[in-house]
C-alpha cells in the first residue's frame, strides 16, 4: 500500500492509520508495519494505532521518534507492508507461563525495549510476568548485563571507582548531596547518576537541578568526573541502561517495584559507569519498600550476590526509614538543608549521621579507611570544609554557580504552618502522607514547594507549637495541599490521654447504688 505522510507531533515511536487502511492491510492496533521511503531507501518497522477521525483515509501519521529514523517530509509518499512480530514476544509469553528465561532470550527482550521495538503494552506484559513469576538470580544477572550492553558505558583509567544508591521510599533522603562530595574530597572518583522523582517529592537529580544542569551524555559525565572527582547527574540523559528507563515508565501506573527488576536497575547503572565498590542504602520501616529487618537482609544478600557476579564489591546498610531524613522535603528546602550541613551546621543530626555512615562504608570498601573507621573519616572530611569545597567544584563543572550559599536559597513564597492543637508527643509520622502533601504543593516540578518538618517521633509539643510548614510557589497549590493535609494528618500528636469515654446516664452526688 502507498500512503501520503502526515507528520504527527507526538514525542514517541508509532504509526497512525485510518481504520479502513488498517483493515485493507490486515492489521489491528498493536500490530506492526514496515514503512519505507522510495526517495531515500530508508525503512523501519513500527507498531500501529488506528483511528476513524484523527487522520484521513490514504494518509499515514508518523510520530516524531519514528520520523527521526526515516527523515520523511510532509505529504511524501511512502510504501507500507505488514511486518513480522518480534520474536521477543515469544520470550515474554514464556515468562508469563512461569518458565525461566535464558541469557539470550532476556538480551533479545531488553534490546527490543531499548530500541523501542516493543510497544508500551508489550513492555508492561514483561514487567507483570516478572512480577508474578519472580526472576531468579541468574535472570537478574542476565537482565543487568543486557541493560548495560544495550546502552553507553563509561570507563576510567584510574580506580577504584565508587558509587552509592538508596532504594528510596523515605522523604528528604538528600544524602547523595553530602556523600558524593565527601567521597570525591577523599581523592576517589564517584560518577553519581541519579533519578528524578516518580512518586516522591524530589529525586536527587531534581534537587541538584536547583544548583546546576543535570542532563549530560555519558562522555561528558566521564569528562566532568575526571576533572572534579564526582558529579550528580540525571541518569536518564546519559543513555546508560536506556531499557531500564523505559521499564520504569511502564511500572509507574501500577506502582510496581519488582525486586528482581529493581536490583537489576540499580546494579546496571553502577556497572555501566565502571563502579568497583558500591554502598547500598536500604531504608527499613512500615512506610518503606522494605518493611522488616529480615526482608532487608534478604535484599542485601541479593545485591551482594549480584555484585560478586559482576566483580563489584557491594555492602548494604539497613537504615531507619520511619521518619524523613532531616526536616526538609522538596527540592529547594532539601538543597538548603544539605548546603547548611556542608557549610558547617551541626544539625540535623539524622542527615549528618546517615550521610557519614554511607560515605564511610564506601571509603572502607575503597581502602581509604579501616573497617569501622570510615564514618569517622567521612565526618572529618565534612567538618574540615573539604566536602563543601568539592561540592562547589562539582556545581561549577556542571555549569552552576560555585558562589551559592544556603542563605541564598529561599523556598516558595506561599506557606502555611500546621501547629499542635494539644499538648503531647509526636507518636506517628506517615511518610506517604508527607510526600502526598509535598507533591500537591507542587514538588518536585515547582522547586520551591515542599514541607519543613519541625517535630519527629517522641518530640514533646505544647499546644500552638509548629509541627510542619507547607511551602508552595503557587497559591492555589498551597490551598490544595492544606485541604488534603487536614484529612491525612501526616503527623499524629497525642498526650497520655488517648480518649475520654463519658458516662451515659446522669449521676448526682450522694445517689445510692442499685442493681438494674
């Protein structure tokens, strides 16, 4: 069939056909066709969507990423034929049936994901099949290696190369902003690729973007790391493990974080940047991804096992996850808090302690400190001012302002403080609710939005004292966040009195007792 091109400004791969043309070709939505240009000889296969109204019969809608391959012009005539289905779909079906996949089968699936050969629904089928029928350690290794092999990689001439990762789930976990400069200030290289928030109030890349650009390709990451000793960049721009980013996008609507895929996701990006040693932070708590110490130890063992298979030294820290790290939640608030610590502030202690523990593990693994002494060395580097100097170098090499200071950073102009309505103690913090409120206020897209928490578990409060403040860059977002905060009550304050149960019948003094 010959059809006339209509370029469609949709930032994806795909083809749009009128239903009558699709019927003539014998294809349905989700099937594939090959489009070829007689003028240039270029051709590619892509999956089909159909419509009766968005495009006329006799025309073919070509999405933006598909046209990057074909370089077609508006109203050009192209030839179209039915394409074979990818063999990787047979392997996805095999996993759906509960069978174990081979290394080559997983590599074929990952290659097709990385090259956009599989549609979003087909990627979702693979995700769900691995969620229902767990990946074993062999499959996790195969998935990790395939993710690395299908993307760009970084190689350094010196070593050891250090990396760290937190599996997430705890608001305010801004420790990379302190750990990375501590490691770099020790003389080690740490090319930290970080994520943006999907369900949280601020991923590390979102935070760093307050101070400097974070989108660089792999070669630029290597160059900047060599120059400054470390970077904090967005992994999605590097083309490192590109299939992983596409998998994460499809996981999001289902809130799926399948353990095997999560381990492969983390370790693939460490392997791709040439990491020799990796410190993994596993927060544990009732609102975290990992609920118990036992679960945390099992997960840690899997990370360590995969590290051994990939010739990386991995150590995991099970950390307290029932409260935010520090008091700040949201990009500018977290940056301000982290910078104040780098500048010499001795609070918040939770942020300082956790940062030094994770940095200390990495320093020990890299041979910079004896076992058990890494945290002290990390604290020395932090208190000496060397970590601040290094962080400002990292900001500068990424194109930011090295003269920035914590007092220069101001949160959103609209705010509302929630005060205690009774004397008592903080008896519960709901991390999920705190994140929800911060996101409703605009975080992470609005950098000034978020929450500053004044009280944590066990804090004694008097009536009228502040519990937390909500910040927003836009007034309507603040109003929405306040409305939901009243419903969620993310911080519970109670006195010794839990409840008062009144006597139902009226009683008068001196009245005699009687049996009813």
